[in-house]
C-alpha cells in the first residue's frame, strides 16, 4: 500500500494536488486492558487483519473507550482512573504512533467525544464528588493531536454522567446524566469551541439515562435507559439543539446494556443487548398518527449474533462509514462482524469466520475511515423549502455551480419534486398542472428540463411529459400532444433540448392519463430547437433515445440498428446520424457528450455489471472500477475530458463516487475531508472542476477544487 501524488489541472488554470490513497482502507481499533489492537478491514469481505505493530501499549490500565478524530487521524483511549492516551494513525498501514508529551488531559475523564470536523474534543470529567460531573472542552492540535483546555470550561453536567456525544454536524454536545434522569445539552461556538447551555437544558428522561446516539442527519437522538433497557427517542431542534421527546417514546424495549450506534444512512439503530445485537429501523417520515418520524421498529430476525452463555453479549458496537459492516465487541473479548443487507432478507448476516478476532474482557471498538489530503472543499446543498425529505438525487451541475435533480419527500404520500440549487438556496422547479416532477439537466442560464406527471384522476395509466423551466413562474410542457408521452434529458445554452418521445398517442382519459397505453407506439429520440420536439428517428431499428446535447447541437444517445436488436451509441448532428457502435460488442448507451465531442456511456454485458467507457478521438476507453470493482457508471464529463460517476469497490463492495482524470480512476472520497459521509456517486462535473456528489445519508454536496498548491 502506498500513497500517490495526484495533480489535476483544470480549465480555469487551477492546479489542485494532494496525496490520494492507493487503497481505500479502513481500520478498526479495539481496547484491551493495557493495549490497543489495530485491524485493517477488508472492503469486500469485512475480514479483520492485524495492522503492523499491533498491539500498541497505551501506558495505562482499564482501557474502556476508544474514539477517533477522523479528520486529523488521531486515536484516543480512555482508561481506568480517567487517563487518556493518544496515537497518530499512519493512514496507509494503520500503524499507531504514540502522541508524545505526557498526559493529554487533567482530571478524571469518564468519556470523550470528538467534534466531527476535528477541531475540538469534549470530555465528561468527575469533580469533587464522584457522582457530579462537568464538561470540559479541549482544542485539538491538528498537527500533533495534543489537547489544550479551552478557556471558559468546565460547565456543569449532572449526576453520574458516564458518556458524552457530539452531533454529526459538530454543533451540539449532549450528556446523559444517569442519577439526574436528564440529558444536558450544549451548543458549540464554531469559532472557538466554547460551550453554551442549550435553552431548556437539562431535558427530562425516564429513570437512568445511560448512553446517547444521534442519527447521521442530525434529526433524532436516542437515549438508552439503564436497567429497563428502554430506548427514548427525541427530535433535535435544528436551530437550537433542544430535545423534544418523540410522541410514542420509548419506542421499544431493547433489553440493552447501553452501547448503540446509528448506521451512516440514518435508517437503522443498532444496540448492544443481553440477547445480542438488536437492530431497529428508524421511521423516516410521519406516515400515520401511530408511526411518526424517528420511531423505532425492531427488524425481522433481531437480535443478531451469538448470545445466551455467561458473558456472551456485546458491550460495544461500531458501523463502518460505507454502511456495509457492523462490528460488535463481546464482553469476553470476541469481535463479531456482520454484513448489512439494506434490501430484502435479514438486515444483518454474521460474517463467515466470526469471531474475527479476540481482544479482552469488556473491550471497546471504533473504526477509522480512510484518510487523504483533501483536494476539494465541500458545501452542503440545503434542503430548502422541501421540509422532511427522504433524499436528494442530483442530475447535473452547470458552470455557475448550480445544480438540478430530484428531491424525494414524503407527506401524505411519497412524491418527487425537481429542484434547482443556485449556490445559496434550493427551490422547487414548479409549473402549472404539474404533480410529481424530475429534474434531468440544466444549462448555464439555470434553465432546467426534465419530466413530470400531472394530476391523477382515477386508476388509468399516467403519462410522463417533458418540460422546460426557464425561471420562477415561467415553465411549460414541451410535448403538447394529447395522449403523447415524452421526457427531456439534455439542454444547451441556446435552449435546444433532447430527450425521447412516443411515436404515437393514446386515447386520453384525462389531461395526462390514458384510457390504455395502446397507441403510444415506439420510443424515439427528439431534438427541440424551439419549435417543439422533433422525432429524429433511429439507426434503423425501432428504438432510440437522446441522452445529452452539447453547445454544438450534437446529440448523444442510444438506438438499435434492427428492430428488437441491441443498442448502439449514436451521435446526431445537424440532421445526420453517426453510429458510434458498441463497446466490446455489448449493448451500449451514450449518456453525455462534452463540448469537445467526447462521449461517456455504459455497456451492459450478460453478467449484469455495468461497464463505463469514454469514447474520444475515434476509440473507446474502459473506465475500470475502483480497486478491481466489477462495475462503473459514468454520469458527467467536462470540456477537459474529466469524468465523474459511481464505481463499485472490489468485487461486490460498496459504491463510491469516482473521478477519472488523465487515464486514472480515483475515489472521490480520498480527495475530500473525512468529515463528509461516504460519497456514493458523482452526478456531474463542470468546466471549473466542481462536482456534485451524493452522500450515503441522502444529502448532496458541491465539491470545489482547492486552488492553493502545495497543501
């Protein structure tokens, strides 16, 4: 394993360089009484392999907590008597180097939590009376990892406070106070790390709050109750950080002993219980008075893993940042791994060979994600006026950094709405008569095209219609045929549009519905130069579709050559088709074309794994998957030939966003701050090198190259 210096020269003349990971490795660290064990996590199988130099002596006894600064690459271990040891992670091997200089904290630390941006650490420390605790704030030296006390602390917490948590956005700190039956809340000053008590704090909880976990979208907090094992749920006020109990809290009895973790998607909660690893789904929206957003429901088959014998129960849980694996440290020292199956079947499947390792009695576990020197900064695309939403999916980014795509949100029923992010705010792309809509493309004027469905009347088939959005209040349907169906997928600055259109029409039932789908005919690509969609035909078969259009009115798409035959990539320019062909003889589709005429697309072999390619200067180049990944899906290309998209990692691994530059495919996650969630796909890249990418938790980010060199 080694590091690779990567430099990207962008069209704007900006040079961005940094050390990218040659291998996307995560490391698990597990406490023993006097040591810290380090393991490399196999990205495909989840197996644990000891890192060089493991075990690492902590210089203290009774190690009971391990926490990680993902940004700085430091590991901190809390031991008996409140001592804290620290280590620097070597990012390419996982080897640990002790942080020099003696004790990192003063006083008796009960629990430690790290700001996700790697700036501050917060500790619960016992004071004069062992049952009374205060919260201390420390600044993390990002070069050495040493901790320095921030003036203005400590602040009082409560009685018998043994745990602490920082929210995923680094705005709030919470401490469950077991003997006070409360949770204390503090807001973080973003400039200096000082704490201020949240209005209304402390917040009342039933008897014995023990630990707290916060979901990855900063919406809900879950507090375990000592003894009874109930889990109490709260909504988090996004402005103040105040906690409001969920109406049906406690949602469930976990039989828990305290440790819990929320998966990075924000959809599941895992609890360490006497019966094993219990798993609960988190309601994403309020579907009915009986099921409100944040409620917990035990998943089928829960609890998972071994349980039942003396000491055979988990005491610590960690979820990897890709949302692929869960690891549980059991009381007697076994480390058991699980594969997360978010689709059908059991949610957790015990990994073959478990237990994967053996540590010590009452061990704790934490996972360090891959690190790199960031080459891009990131800006979160705000949810705007959509309110509770399920996810944002981006489709494109223009040269102004504006983004379009689709928001999936749920009210009384699931709906989708096209959106436009203008670099500051996110707004709905709306037009008269539209119901559900999808945003597919935009130009440098901020004009959006896509498709929509109208108001539904009865149960008759619904038609999809193409639209053009020009500005707020100025939008219209492109396909005015009664009973016709179409979708728009590309637009250039001349407002010339491509997409697909039905060759026939059905007998209308309502404005956007058919009595039946009979009569719609075939699907053909179209180009609209201001006179309405014009059917451009096919390469000779019965199917074609337009996917993208550049500033020279060159349309790329796919079409079959014979009726029912495999698709070929085509370019249509000024009235003429050019058959680009098939990549490696597999059915192929062109998905985008740059202003320099370079094409990206996807081939579909019998194996079912998508193969991405670039077509340039008369030849195909395969876009290989990350670390031997079996599939790649390119989504966007800029004038310089840089490509972004999605790739699997290894054979059967998780999906990661990638950047292709000068013949090299790179994991975008290795080029951004580790404070971000896993970026699973990149939807587009503009000529300035800005990329819009999707986080595993349903959020969107615009990442912008860092211009200063060297880092």
